[in-house]
């Protein structure tokens, strides 16, 4: 029952707030914080008891739900999903803290939405039944829509609708694919079931495998988001409140990659292998395009949003190399991106709360009145550009090693993205923190104790992963080997031809 308790504890806290704490801001804020901390505590407790020597799922809960349709209440976690559970619970605590004073209107509804969102995200990562997965996938869509549309910026309605339409179209496409694979399996001698582990044994083939892979991939690519279905992300990030941007960048984007691991690769390993070159091309475009767009953004928040497109391009590239370094680097980089980009959005939010502008040209000399903020900001910027000793370096290095083993040209292109990343991040930092001081900001107050407390866990994660990544990579060794074993027969069959294709595309480099 531990995973059930973990998943539904946030929504239980939301119900308590709704029933007993209307009109009592201090009470419902404290309840939201305590609930999120308790949920994090449960996740840490599960991590402490997790065995790293097996690729199998642990803490299994399996109960009949709708027996006539083969739907069960089936929960479990492996090393990949456990890391994402830990990331989700940590960032929810941070999101509550950074929203403490910034949400002025309808605060109760906001914090309830945040906790319901947490339940939806956790459910996605622990579901072992396709129907249950889809239910949680849809649940998280609703509170995020309201977080953007109600508490966002001036163009919040446009951004919320755009976010909803893109994501909902992806959800519908995924639902069609889910029904197709369940129907095919039942028609070809298997039981009527939505169980993910059972369906992974099905051996889907032919046109159904190809079209179902495409449907799942499109749905998850929208969520990542991959180029060219990324256009909703900058608008959503720019208009969302700080907590919304933290959760959106930190967790929701990772659900897309997680879905690729579980379904695109888990159900259709042969098609996934054949899709290596196209996915790597799209990933390389995303890395360079996202970085180039970040270079020309006048708005800090929009700059960080486009950087997510670039960083997630690294993640998808590493995953589709199908080697140990690439896969482990990909999953670890999801965590790194959640920590660092979430922290950058928080810093932008803290600056905005004081200045009411996000335009880079309006800043200058912020290090003078806010030296503590400048120190935190510098650490997160350096982590994002991949400075050795911080977490961003570990993930990017492993991905580049993995990609280099497959096709050198993609590693070179990705390296260009790293250079551009350093350029736009350092440019933003230099123009905001240094240069000629804007006289308007010289009397600004530095970070409060609450704001510092909300940033400290992210600093700790950045340093911990950067200096001792083995703690987290231990969780990934067995699942990565399991993924490789799934695709290995098809790599042996198609690997050489794919390498030749990649070489012919780029002059044999």
C-alpha cells in the first residue's frame, strides 16, 4: 500500500484544505507544505528500501479493478520511475514554498490545484496498467491548465488553451494507440488486458507496430516537447506563475520521455531501433534550434523556456542511442534539467516579484543590492551550462559519450548546442547581474529566508549529483541493461545499415 499512500496523499491534503480551511490562508498554505513534505518523506523512505541489483519493478500493488475489460489497479516502480518520483515530490515542496507570497488571489484553489497535480504526476510514474496510466495522464492536464489560465500573466488564457489543445491532441492519439495494442493482443491469442508488463511480451509486429509506435511517439513528443511540436512550451512557460513553470519544466516534460521508455521502446523495440536516425536528427535540430532561439530572447523566462527545448533534445538523443552511457545519461539528465531549470525559473520569479519585469534590458547591476541571489543564480547558470562538479556536466557528458559511440556527427552537433548554451546563459547572467547598475533596483531587498530555504535543496541536488553521481546512477544500471536487452536483437540486425544511413547523410563523418 506504500505506493497508493504516496500517490494519493497529496489529494487527501487537498480535500482537507477544501473542507476545513476556506478563508484561512496561513492554515491552507501550511497544510499544503506539510502534505508535500510528507509525500517527499514517503518517496525517500521507498528509495531507502529500493534494491538496485534488479531491473524488476518493486513495491508492487496489483488488484482487480474492471475485470470484464482486463483493467487492474497495478502499481510499481523501477529505478527510472523512482528517480522521477523523487524529483516530483522534491519540486512540489519547492513549488509550494516559492508560491507562498506570490499568489495573491484565490490562493486556496491554487494550492489545491498544485496538490492534485502532484497526484496526477506521481500516478503516471507508478502506473503499471495502461488504462490507469491514461487516467493519471489526463488528471495532471486539468490542474496545470487552471494554474496557467487563472494565475498566469497577461496572455494566460491564450497560453493555457494552447497548452491544453496540444497536450489533449496528443492524449487522444495515445488513447487510439492504447486501444489498438490491447485489441491486437486479445485478437492474437492473448488475454484482454491493459497490463503493461504483459503487453511488453506481446511481440507487436507489422503495420500495427509501426503505426502504434508513431501514435505513441507523437503523443510523447508533444509532451517533451520535441521539434517541431514545441511551440506551446515558450508561451506556457512565459505566462505560467513561477510554481507552474517549475513543475512544467521540472516534471511534466519528463513524462514524455518516460512514456517513450515504457511504450515506444517497451512495446515496439524493433520499430524503435529503426527510428534511431530520425529521432537523433530531430534531437540534434532541437538542441541547436533551442539554443539559438535562447540567444535572441529579450525575456528571461522565455530564454529559459527555449533552453528546455535544447536540453530535452539531449535527453531524447541519449535515449535513442540504446547504449548504457546514453540511456543512463538521458534519465539522469531529466533529473538534472528538472533541478536546474526549475531553479532558474524560481530565480526569474524572485526577480520579477521585486521588479515586475522580465526583460533583460531592464536589469543591470543586480548583484549589488542582491548578492545572495546573484550567488545562487550563478550556481544554477553554471550547472545548466555543464560546469564540471555540478550535475549538468554528468548527464551531458554521458549522453555525448553514448551518442559518439553511435554516430560522431550527432555528438558534434550536440557539442555545438553546449557551446551555444554557455553563450546564452552567460550573456543573460552578465547583463542582469553586472554591467551598469539600474538605479531603480539599488534599494531592492535580497532573498528572504523562505526563498533561500526553497533554493537550498536544489543546490544540494546540483552539488550531490555533480560530485557523486554514483548514488543515482546505481538506480539506473539494471533498467538501462533491461532496455538494451530488449533492443539488442534488432540492433544486431539493423545496426550496421543504420550506421551506414547516418554516415551517408553526413558525408561519412
